[in-house]
C-alpha cells in the first residue's frame, strides 16, 4: 500500500457505528444475547444492519472498550458478564486528575510502542486496511466537527489487532476509550483539548504511524508511536504545570 498523504479523506455516511452500538447494547441489555454467548459474525452484522465492515468493527471496538464484549482470536466476539480479565480494573479509574492520565499514558507507551513495531512486521493486508479505515474515519469526523475519540481508539486498537497477539488487544480494551483525550467521554477531555488544531495534530501523528506500518518499517513505527504518545505526555505535563501555577496564584 502506498504512503498516505495528508489529504482530506472521502466523506461517508455519519453516525452509523453509533446506530449499531445502540442496537447491540439493547440486545445485550435485554438478555437477547446473554453473557457468554457469541455475537453474530462480522459478515452477518454487516448484512443485518446494511453497513460496511468498518462500521461494524468500530461498533465492536466501542462495546469492547465499555467491557460489554470481548474478541477472542479465531473464535469470535462474546458477551461478557463481568470484568473481561485481571486487566479490567485498569479501566475503572474515572478520576479527572491529570496525574492519572499521565500514568495511563506511561502504561500505553510500554504497550503500544512495541505493538506498533510488531504490527509493521506481522500485519496482514486486511489488518492494514482496518488501520487505514480508522485513520480515514478520524479525518472525516474531524472535518465535519464530530467527536473523534472512538475512532482514535479504533485506530490504536486496529494496530494492537495487527500484532496477532490477543493480549495486546486485551490490555488496550481494559484501558478503554476513556484514555483517549480527544474523546468527549474522557475524564480528561476539555474544550482546551478538544480543539480542531489539537485533533488535526493527532491525525498527522497517526498518519506517520500508519505509513511506517504500511511500509513494514518496524523501527519507524515504534519511533512514530513513541513520538505520538510522548507528545501527549508533554501536553498533559504542561496542563499540570498550568494547574499548579493557578493554585499558587490563588494562595
């Protein structure tokens, strides 16, 4: 696949993933699909809802981030009755303390830098396409002023899936989409963070990661992911310093 240029992505019908998420959430909540049961296949969901595979994948990623379902490699997607694993407690922290956000980013750096490198080495053509589709969707949502957090998470999750090691997905699902700062549901998302320029910068950082994975440049992918997450750390440290300065002014 050729290197992706920073050009506006093609428009697609908005909010389809939210429709699928809501429908599946209702089925799970009503008990129509019980704990431990397998969801219909991706192909079946695509046909049932009349949407693309990208939309279905984004919807499943959102449900997984909420701890409602779990993907099991080679087996399918299953409804969960409780915490998905010993990692699940990681995602339970709803504190809006910036120090917690920094701790989460530190964990993500330990996981996602290597996952980017492995994805570059191991990804299949379909897995590469899933990463590209998430990147395109981020750009589409950004262009029309819609929240990008879920698609941001879907991008990182698609990279984890491309490692072909299910534990990378499990840990990322445990952390959940709330760890994405440009998600309106994140405890650390504020108007100062959710600006167009901020999110456009994230999209460009994602493009560098995508390009390295596409060209099977493992070290380049690791470095691009390291730069991406390090910049997020720097932004949060700056916000923490601003908070400390404001408190000192009040004292």
